[in-house]
């Protein structure tokens, strides 16, 4: 048998890592001295230890490494290939997000040369649609699309439908207000706060998500609470602008769940933030700079839970108009079984002269 020091040198794993893997049941020593607690390993364990070391170098989570180590070689090879495909997809998404952030920051530089006339007034050409889906007995989603305001809400609980409708209605008055760009976030946040206060108390297990965009000129204010989402389609690809407020997403953020495990988790729909009248109002807020040619999507999880980002991107890119886009997205949800209500808003940023 090999001492922990000798085994560490042979496997290129540190003694500290070996002790952790022992505690996790990932790499258990053959023998532990009952008096000193010293660990001893068999030479035959080196192959597994080296595999663990390689998988850690790939960045694979420990929970997934345990699964791979329990598979036959051919199945393990397939699992590693699947993991790496997932990594490449996530890296591509982060690359697109980085490109988006770089572009947003560059737009704030007043000295840069704009590719379009910065004085040209912009508007939104948009469409909204909600659908009951194929399983739910009632539609609890609400959506609005206008030249100044975009919004989607996903109600839950016995009064979910009215809660979502009330959340969107609370914002509709903003369509008639010509808020200046500097006040956009405050105006949008205060309207959503009123909706939150008016929502049923948490004890009634009723509430709603809310994702909304308010426009003034080329400036967009984005407010988000819950697990509905906002995306933008531009040259760099489809970029997700919001982060889900769910228990499962928090576990993924902490590294306690993999994205695959989150998709099938029994509590994946449990919200950590919502409009429910009984908890603190804590929306995510951000300002964006819009340009002609961009296409924005706001949608409830009835779409994103069953339709892949790749399919959503293709539908948005392939539709000639926002009306066609929302119809195509609902159709994709139906083709995937539509187990939940579907709500979506699609808006194109255009110059007012082109929209006329």
C-alpha cells in the first residue's frame, strides 16, 4: 500500500484534496490506521485518482465526477464528451454576453463614432401574445407591447391570473408619460413597487413575476423580478439580460447543483423573489442603450422551460416581423408540449421614419 504522501505524488493530487475526496466518498483509501488516522491507498487506485485529477482540471464539479467514475469506460467517455459540449455552449454564451457588455460600455463613450444618426428618434415596433398552453386549465400570464413599454408577468397561485394582469396594468400608465432618460429607472421602479404593494399577501400563496422595459429615446430601463426573462438579439447573438430569481438558480450559483440537475429539480419553479405583497420588493434594475436593428424578447418560463435558447434565437432571427416572431415562439412551445402558459413580447428597435 501507498502512504497518502506517496499516493499524492503518484496521482498528482494534494493530500488535502485526497482527504476531501475521502470525505465525499469519491476516492476512499483502502485502509485507515485506527490509531493515527493515517490513510493508505492501493496502487490499483491510481487510475481512478488520475481520472479525478484530469476531470478536475477540466473544471467538472465533484458531484458529476462521482457519476463519471461510477460508469463503464465507454459510458464515461460519453459523459465527458457531453460535459465538454455543455462547457463550450456556456463559454459561447459568456462570449456573447461579454460582447454585449463591451458594446454597451462603448456606447457610453461620447467620443466614439456612432454607426447611425444619434439624433434620429427611435421607437419600438412590437407585438405581444399569451397562450394557455396545452395542459393548464387557465391562462395566468399577461403581456403588453407598446412604443414606450414592454412587459410580461407570470401569475401563480389561486389568484395568479388577476395578479399578473394587475402587475402589467399598473405599468400601462407609463405609456402616456414622457419620462426623461435620467428618470427612467426610478419611474419604472416606483410603478412596479405600487404593483407589489397591491399584490395579495404572501399568506395567500398568490403572486406574479414581472419583467418590463421602459423606453425614452434610445435609453431603455429594464426591471426584473422572478423567473420570466429578457433577451436581446443583435449581431453578437442572442444575449440573456436577466437572472432567474429562483431557489434552484441560487443553488446553481453556489455550485450545489449543475444546470442539468436544475432542469429536473422538483422545486425548480419555487421563486425567491416575486410581486406578492408580503415580502421585500427587490427588483433587478439596469439601463441599456438601444440601437436600430436590435430585437428584444420578454417571455415567461412557459417558453424558456421547454424551448432551447438555440431554437428561440432561430425563431427570432427568422421572423420578418414581431407578430410573426411571437406566433412562431408560441408554436415552438406547443410543439414541445406546452405544459405551462406562454407569454411573450417581441420588439424591434427602429427609427421613427422607418416605422411610419
